[in-house]
C-alpha cells in the first residue's frame, strides 16, 4: 500500500507528489503574474517620464518607447540582480530607478493629502513629507518597481 507522505512509493505517494507539483506550479504562476503586473507598472512610470520628453510624439509612440526602454533596462539589469556589479548593469538599475521615481513623483506630490498618510502621521508623529520626503518615497518606490519584477519572476 502506498504512503501518503510521498516517499513510500505507490499510488498514494504518486498522487501526493503530483498534488505538490501542481501547488508549486500554481505558486510560480501567481508570482509570475505579480511580476508581470509590476513590470507593467514600470512601463507606466517610464511612459509618464517619457511623456514629458517626447511631448511632440503621439501617445502610441511614447508607449512603444516606454515598452522598449523597459525591455532594454530589464535585460541590462539582469546581471545586477544575479549578483554581478558591472558598470552597465549598475547604471541600468540607477537609470531605471530614476525613471520610475520621476514617473511616480507627480502622483506622490499629493501623498500628504491622503487618509493613509494622515493615519501614518498621526500614529508616528512625523511631520508632513514636503518635497524632499516625497522625493525619498519616489526613489524607494522607483527601486522597488525596478527590482520586484525580476525577484518575483525567479
């Protein structure tokens, strides 16, 4: 008779092994979907940044440029996230973080006016963010948007 622990062979072990394999595949799929959505957030922040630079181009052209920029940065950064610190990979991470921060900064300017931030301020006693605090939050989020898709994909 097979063991349900997965190590005893037999039919029960094979079923458990299959169930565990399906669960691992489902978990990987969830992480990859989240990674794709975060990568899309990077495309959005890149689009927001490029919209100011390419204001005389059509919206479609700016979206295409944003997608291509994110693809190039993703490939260039891959060595960095794998542990390598070449100047190209490090530069790509810095550029991606800066582009993401620049794209998200205009949204974050109003962070102090949100109920969530009011709650944080009331609980912690910290003052309003101001421009420098907002910039720091934008840079932190820019780095997360650059890093998270790669991390979650693996």
